């Protein structure tokens, strides 16, 4: 019942996000010839997909959708007058927090996989090909980074009561993370730059990304493990806050 409740509360946001992500990926593929023809310098199809999907517009949309999925929680339910019903369920607040976080992470992972499913399937219709293995690698990076972004918004939703405050705080947190990663002390540690990891900076073996041939096969598992640990810690702190708060 609890899983069903969490699904019902978020399925509209998830469905709209999935449609928007698929639509944008489809547009990128179908318009590839026109965009590449007007590029400042020749672009291979693989590099065009990377620059449009994994390094720019579609990645930005994915991050926005993850933040939207992370919104909500008991503070927002209290404002809507539904907190009493949720708290009356025969489960602990820790379980409420854990199930909602798990549902969000599942949805984030599915969203991250959508480009890997659509782009390789749609590319032959425009006379091109894109490796499913390479697309899947980027999806893993998106899922790993998306877990942290979701957990960050999830945390802010538990401490900030405004309707838009958690989203604004999450964006500010991501900007601060990127600025922090540029400090001289951390420049040799790319794992601290979450956004660069998500668009494949740690996969690159060349400063000139003229094609995806410059990307190596191994994924940055150490960085992904660090992101998973951070996400779990954020959810743990959120659960602790929820358990102690008086609604």
C-alpha cells in the first residue's frame, strides 16, 4: 500500500517527465541533418548526439525533472492538509522516508535509461547509428548523478516549507558544487564535479572530443559509489529530521 501511495503521488510528474525527455531526444535525432549542416565545424553524428543530449539541452532537462521528482514531503503535505492521513498509516516515519526515496530513485533510473533506449533505435531512421553500449554508459552516469540530485532536493523538501524553496536551494547547491570543484585543491579530483561526471568528463581520454572514439570504456565506479553514499547519507539525515519533527 505504501509503495502504491508513493507511486500515485508522483506518477503524473514522472509520466510528464518521461514524455518530455523522449520528445526532446526524438527532436535531437530527427533534426540532426539540419543542425550539423549549420554547425561552425564538421560534426560526426556521435559527437552531435553527445553535445546535444549528454552535454547540453537534454541533460539540463533531465536534471530539472529529477529536481521536480524530489519535491514534496511532509512539509508540503502539511500545507495541503494531508499530513494527518499519511502519519496515521501503520508505518514508521523512517519507512515513509525510505520508500519515498526508493521510489524516486527508481523513477530517476528509468528516466536516465530512456535516451539509451530511444536514440540507438531511432538513429537508423535518419541513416545513422549510435552505440547502445555507449548510450548505456551515459545513462549509468545520469542515474548515479541523478540519485544525488534527487536526494538533495528530497532533503531540502524536509527542511524548507516553501513551494519553490527546495527547488531553488537544489539549483543553488549544484552551482555551489561546480564552483567548489574548481578550487585548486580539488581540480585533480573530478569526482567532486557532479555535473561534469554526468556528461562524461571522466570517460574522456582526449581534450578534443571530435568523436566518441575519445571516450574510454570503463565507468568511474569510484565516483558513482561516492555519489551513492552521499545520496544515502542525505536520505538518512532526512529520515532523522522527519522522525523528530512535530507535524
